[in-house]
């Protein structure tokens, strides 16, 4: 019963340096720790969906550098189809450089690199995969023209799109009804709707705004508090699960990947969000974005334990 998902989005390499303190302008701080992790919302969500048992094709664009082969190997190790992983010869793989101090304060710089070359012509090449998908999972770390092209193409092909509007942007009105499920966290919900979110009635108002503009399903994730789900006829909360959070990086990506797989398997939206909520809760108990995504059996065990 495994669902076919085409994920269209970014790939980044995160280079993190942990220092005793953050440098002043022009200062050099030595003696730090260093580590490298694969990220980008597209790649993270593809990995999360594949770990949960989906048949995943990733449409993304890498640069021409030493990360290219490592990333493709990593996708293949996760059973992700890579025939539409493009390589832009003239660019570098998207990179985030992160400096943190011991207390978690940080400086972050992102260079989109090859992600900026995931243009509509590349999406056209990936049409065979989009046409065969049960659902398309999209994020907003790629050019705006591409996002628009994906939404328009999927509308023509009658393909449902789950759009994680992250990073957030204001959407033009004609795009809302091309989204089947919009997923945003509270900050993104504020940015997209312009409604300041201070309490649950603000959350519900923000969700209603999506519905009134034509998006049939909206999920607003609420961190440790879980998620609010709204459809045309009802709205309900899925309570956050009590876990010992170690690292919440990428929780939203695990949520989206797991939601997509559960939904394509035919679970009603409430069940699919419960599945995503459990997957994301497990992920926050572990370090990292991609390595923290749980396997399907772990998610099912967590749900079963809750019911017992
Ligand atoms: P993002 O990572 O995009 O900022 P959220 O912080 O809203 O998004 O988290 C996404 C989902 O991850 C939540 O809806 C919830 O299911 C899960 N989650 C996040 N933080 C926790 C936590 N501390 N405990 C349990 N679940 C969490």
C-alpha cells in the first residue's frame, strides 16, 4: 500500500561550527568543533517520507562540487529515486554556514547555490514522475517562479499538492485553491495570513483565512503543542506528544514527509496528522534533521503505545 510521492524542493549542506563564543566583527575564534550535515527542506522531507515507507522521487538541483556524489549516494541509500536530481555545472550545492556558541546563540548564512537553478524547465523534465505520483510534496526554498509552475502544472494534471510554505511568503490569491493541504508553523501562518498569532483563536482564524481563499485543508503545526487541522467543515487539534526533546531541528520536515505518506495511503486527514505528529515527536528526541527521521515501525509502535 506504499504511496508514490514526488518531492520538489531544495537540498543543502549544513556546515556547523560550535565555538566557545561568537566572534565580534573582524575577530577570529579558534578551537571550535565542526560538523557537516545534509539538509534542505526538500531533501529532509524526502528522507522522512522514504523512512516511513513511501516510494519517493526527489526533484532537486545539486551543484558541481564534492558534495554531489555523496548526496546522490545518500539519497539512494534511503531508497529515494534520483533520476530527477539535477546537477547544475555552473553552481555549487546549496550551503548553510552556521556558527553557534555553547548556549545555542548562532549566526547563520545561507547560499542557495544550485537550488536557485531548479527552474520550471527542470520541472518539465520531471513531468513523468509528477504524472505518476499520488501526491506532490512542495516547499518554498526554490525560486518563486518554480513554485508557481508546480502549482499550475499540478492543477492541470489534477495532482494534489501538499505545500509546506516554508520559508513563508505572502501568496497571491489565485494560488490558494491550487494547494490541497497547506502546512505551516505558527510563524509561517502569521507571515502568510498577516494574522498575529498569540492564542488558539488566532490559530483558528489564520486557518479559516486559508479555507476562505480556497485551500481545502490546512495544518498549522504548534511545536510541542501538536497541530491544528482545519477543513471546509471542521477544525480540530491533535495534541502534541510528551517526549524528551533533544533537538527540534527539522521537526516540521519530518512532520510533512510523514503526513504525505500517511495521506497517500488513504488515511483520513485526522489519522494522517496523528501519524505525522508521532513521527515528528520521535524525531525531536534525536539529534539532527535527516538522521532523526523515524522508520515506519517506530511510528506505528508509538501510536500503538498511546492507544494501549
Ligand atoms: P517547525 O519545525 O517547522 O518550526 P514545529 O515547531 O511546529 O515546526 O514542529 C513541527 C511538529 O513537530 C509539531 O507539530 C509536533 O508534531 C512536533 N514537535 C515539535 N516540537 C515538539 C516537542 N517539543 N515535543 C513533541 N513534539 C514536537
